C-alpha cells in the first residue's frame, strides 16, 4: 500500500513549510495537525525546555497538560519552554471531578494550573477522566460547570472540553448535550472503537483531539513486521499519524514527545501529510481488518450484542485487547490498555454465566478468552 494523494475532507491551512493547521471544531481556533502531549516529559529540565521550544519553532501550537502528570510535575516541566511564547499557543489544562467537587475547588484548580504554567488564560480547559456517569457531578448547582462558566465570563477559560475513556455511545451522549467544544479520546490503528464518536463530533462541530496516535510509541519506529503485513511503503510512525489525520473529523493528533528528535520527526511527517500525500484511510482500514480476520479466525466485530453483561464487564473492550495480544503479539500493550478499566467493569467480575456467548452472533468463546486475559494480567 503506497501513500497516495487524497482529499481527506478536512481543511488544512499551511502557514509555512513546516506545519499545517486544522480547525478545532466550531471554536474558531486552529491547531497544528500534530500536537504535543506533555505527560511523558522526563526529569531533565534542559531537555524538556529544548523539546517544547523546538516544537513551537516548528509550528506546533497545541500543548496538552495537566497538573497530575509526571508525578505532579508536568506543568512545571512545560512552563520554561512556553515562557514568552504563549499568546499564539493553545495550552490546555485539565481537572478531574467527583461527587465532592465544588465550584470553589474546581476554580482553585484552574487558577493553580494557570499559575504553574505562567499563562493568563486557557484557550480551552478540559474536564479530565470524564464519563457519562459523572454528568450529575458536573451539572450540580455550585459545581464544576458553574466554575467553568464563571471562568469563561472572566476570560480565564475560553472553551470547555473533556477527555476520558467511557464507551463510545456514552461519549456521543456527552457531546450531544451541547456543553462541550472539544473532546479528547484515544484513536490509532489499534484503537478504533471511538470512530462513531469522532464522526458524530464532526457532524456537531465539536473539536477532536486524538490522543495516543502512535499507541504510546508502540506504532513508532521498529515495527517492520507490521509494516510488511500491511504492505506499507512508509515507516510505521508515518502510517500511524497519517491514518489518524486522514479521518476528516480529527482536529489534531496529540502525541507524547520526549525529545527534540521526536518533535522534528513528527513535524516533518505533518508537513508531508499536509501537502496532500495522505494515507489512504479506507484502504488501510480494510487491510487492517483483513489482517485481524486472518490472525484471529473468529473475529470480534464489537457489535455489542453481548452487552449488557449482568456483571458489568466491558466485553468488547476485553475482546479487542485479546486480539491485540493473540493476533499481533502485543502483550505489553494489552496489559497497559486494560490497567485503567474501572473495578466495576473488570473481567474479574465474570462468573462464566454464558449469556454473552448465547447472544454472540458468531458464537465466539468469550468466556475462554476472558480467562486467558486474566492469566495475562496476572503475569
């Protein structure tokens, strides 16, 4: 499969030979096609400052931050590289919420993050680790939404987004409320479950930040076997970013970067993709599906007929990671991906009642695969 010129349906605005920009939904903001996630910055502050500064120099203008990353040091590590550069940048903050979150506590978190970063405002601020079940906490009187709206009135926050790992269906419900200007969800060659959510966001004018476009580095350099399987004529990292950016509703591919070299590589890929040499999205998707079919035999299509599970197990998610493990040999990826599943959705709750297998159109051995995953996660 070659890289061929393809109109991807999303406006790209070239400012120079290095970077291209895409609309962040209806916000009026334009963000660099490839942007910098800051959760992986290390302890070497000189290296962090150089990495952030080089990203800005090459045209990256969106930086994803929150106070909790890097052991509470993320924004401290980002701030020196931003100094004196912030007026034209889109720097996001992020704060979580719970039943005890008040307007006062959420406001204090916004102000604290502004102070650490040394910026006067957030062009958009995200409700972090969000789910549909937390909507009452967001909407309650004297809660986080009141804090956000007041901050918007005062110019401290311009736009409101959210990020999290809830089901695609629940995130569609979230964006259909009209409360949010953007959402940030995982999206890459191996994690496509949010495609319906991303498509709906595009229809509604909600900006989409695709996090993990190279799967935490898994789809970076050194994937020659997968490149051969997919018939790629470009490096895996370029195919991975091209795949994400060829989705017309994606605003930016937000990748964790830890070095100047990584920034330069990603900026160069963004430049090439922005000139019209985009990955053929449909062809690559079809080839990936064929590969999954061949490797797995009985392929879980994530149709959802097995849901709801009486014990609350998120069966399609576990089945997808079983395929990544058994089909692609990605044991470490599967472990890492499943580590954040909430306790009430854990496969440990499975009691082998068999209802999912009775409802599965393909009669897949779901129970056996869940047991295999238990063994994987125990190692």
